[in-house]
């Protein structure tokens, strides 16, 4: 008897949602969505819905953790109990949320100018309201927007995207079924201008040639996402300037 594992991820050159192998899911971004936060952003990436709030630089608590040479970057990634069927009824931290909190924190502590803010901490809070594959890369992307909105100085903007292999095809921006039942999944985060790889993880098997092709596909996809990040920031600050002008 067949099941989900027997589903064909590629049919006549098209993926399950009708996309071409290199096509991204629809993406919407909005900046400045939480009044109480120093910086915030919201993203809809396919069926993912994720919100991020950033606080700081602020006093380090507990004080004994303070570093006299740089700011501490802290991150809390959490998936809501209603985000997906797998998370239904669960609340609080899990092994996955602890892992992704660590991965995202390490991504940003290498790009934020932490030396400018000794004895402080910068807190990144990420809440996944709805999940449909690729929450890690969408979370990094929306966190970068929130940090920029908070005015946290960074060496570069951060953009993330996942690539992989499904139905014997190399594909960009994996959806949930492609993530779960594809042959490989490789989330990546890049610095937007210098194209440095800030994060790379991989699940599954790929040849060296496939990895080289996927890195090129990921870089091109990340460039498209970066353009959306820039547009979202411009839209927020242009509206802010228009409001000030009217006042």
C-alpha cells in the first residue's frame, strides 16, 4: 500500500506546488511590526509565517555573563503549538528549538559588530506561527530584517535559503514534503554583498558536482531574497519619512 513516501516530488518538470526547480515560493516581508521591540519584522515565506523581535543592546542579565570586550548575542527560536501538525499541542523548548536557537545565534554573532557594545546583550526572539518547511532559513532572513530595523550595526546583511535534491532533481527553496521526503536538504546563509557562507548544514547525500551546482543555485536565490529585504526596509523607512513630513 502506497503512502506519503511514494509521492512523486517532480512530475513533468514541475514540483508538487507547480514551481520550477529554481523557483522560490511567494515571499512577503514587513518591518516594524512590534511597537515595544527595538526592531521587528514579519515574514510569510510560502505557508511559513514567522515574527521576530529584537531588543538591545541592553544591560546583560545575569550580570556575571557580561563580556567587557563585546556584546553577547542571544537567540530564542520557538515554534508555536499550532504551527504544524507535528507541533500540535506542544509548547516550550524542544531539542529542535534549542538547536536552531544556537544555529541562528552563531550565524549573527559573526556578522554583528559586537565589539562596539561591551558589557551588553542583544536578544533575538523568533516565533514561528505557521510552519511549512524552511523555517530555519526564513527565520534567519526575518531576524536580519529585525536587527537592521533595531539599528544594530552589522558587517553585512544576512540572507538564507535552502537548496537540495528531490525526485532526482536539484531544487531551490524546499517545501515541507520536499524537506521530509526529498533526497537531500542543504540550508545556507550568506552575507549579501561579499557572498560569504555564514551557515551551511546538510541532510542526505550529494555528490561534489551536485553541491557545486546547488551552491550556485543558492547564491542566485539568495540574491532575489536580499532584494526583497531591501525593499521591505525601504518601504518602512520611506513611510516613516512621509509621516514625519506630514506632521
